[in-house]
């Protein structure tokens, strides 16, 4: 039985008509539901007793609930969200520097199959893809949470649990509902999709013409190091994923972000910084350096650590000397395991 978030406005209108009710009710319901961050007073909408009863029996408004909430000292909030279809994921709300705004991070899968050794999300493997509706509901929970703190949700990143491009059809459908002015109304340019580098899917995302941003999780400038950290590199190597990112930029006009998790004595040398700068030559993209957030031992048993501050400063200095636009991501929510690479839903049902 589909929930309201599983359907777009056209689908809901058709169902209402098939039930013998005016399709015009669909637009009012959808607008009220998304404006209410996943809540709507059906009686106030005056849909009629029969339609309200039909909705309750055949189209529930929601298919998820918040099981737990963890608040960081820096204001970041992590939610554990469970679904009626089974399983749970973690999603994160991050207060922006402006006191009236916030950013959200959502998951696209329960678990992850990518096997990146420094990421907690992949340690239990992949359980299943999330449906488009389940992704949308994370957005609605986080937007409601932002509103409750006096903030407006202004950006969304697919950087939570899972590889978004491995679940591309559902991710694209969810983006359309989240961004569509008639539904979530967040806006296309406020959304970023992250990937470890599934090359055909990067091209497919560009062809979808959504006007969203791309973040490529590179993490090493050479194939030997990257294959150790990111197993998918054995199929799509550094040259292939960088070429795909360049094609995405050319096709969409969106400036990609190159994500680089800094790991002490693994990928943080001056030589590796110089090699990364060479990869970026002539490429209008941003490099986002992410000092590793501790997760304990990875799949291989290796326990990674962030480089010391002086090594991070030296790495970014080499990049900037090479003309690369680079910055260091500020650590957020690490005290509640809500930072980049730490999401795992380990305490889920």
C-alpha cells in the first residue's frame, strides 16, 4: 500500500479520480502535506468523510517514524528514522552559519555495498535500497526539525548512508518531489548528490537534467591508494571518475566538488597533494578536504586517524599553490557520530 510520499501529484490525482472524487482535491492535499513538513489536517482541508476514510485505508500520509534523536554540542542533530517497510537509517540536520538556516543530509540505502574502508555505513553491507518515498520522508522530518528551531532548510545533500547512484531511479524521483515547487519546493540547485564514482550513473545523472550538484568522493589521486580505500576504483579508476566529473560539469554547467577524506600517513603527503593538484589542472571544481572522523576499525581491520593539523595545513597549501580552489570541511556532530563517514544506524531496531 503506497504512502502519500510514494506518489507524485499526477499519481494522486489519478487515484482520486478512480475513487470517484475530484482530482482537484489532490493539489490541495499535496500542498498542505508538504507545506506542513509531512503533516496535514484532513478535516480542515474539507476533503469529505468518504475520501478521508479512503485515504486512511489505502494511502497513509506517512511510512516512517523517528526512533531516536541525538543532539551534538555544536547544534547538529542526528535522527534514527525507521520505516514501515523495514529497517532504519540515520539522517542529519546541521545548523548553518546564518542563524535562520539549516542544511540536511539524507541516506539513500539501508547500509552500503561500496566497502570503503574508512566509512562506518558500509561495515554491515547493504540491506536494501530506500524507496523514493522513504527518501522524501527523511527530508520532511529534517525540515520539520529545522522549523521547530526557527530555521529554514535551504540545502540538502545525499551524503548519508548508501551510494546514491546505486539507487539512481529512486534518488532521481525523490529529488523531483523534494525540489518541485508543487511539492517539497526546496529548489534544484539546493541539492547535491554524492558518489564514490559510478561512471555510467554519473553520466545518467547529468542526462536527467535536474540542475543539481555533484560531489565525487575521490579520496586519493592514484589508483593504488584509492583501490585500497574505495574498492569500486578497481572498476572505475581515478582517470575514469575524474573524466566523468568533467563531463558532468560540461553537460550541466554545475561546478562539482571533489571530496577528499584525509587519512594520517595514507593519503596526506605533499606528493599526493601535488598529484591531486595535477588532476585538477584545468578543471573548474572545488576540493573539499575532510579530516577523517573516527569510526574504529574499518572492514580490513585498519583503524584510521585524521592527520595532525600541521599536515592538513601543508596539504592544502600545496593544493592552493597549484591553483586549486580548496577548503577544509569543518567537523560537525562527531560527538554523536553524526559526522561524515560515521552514519551506520548501529543502534537501530
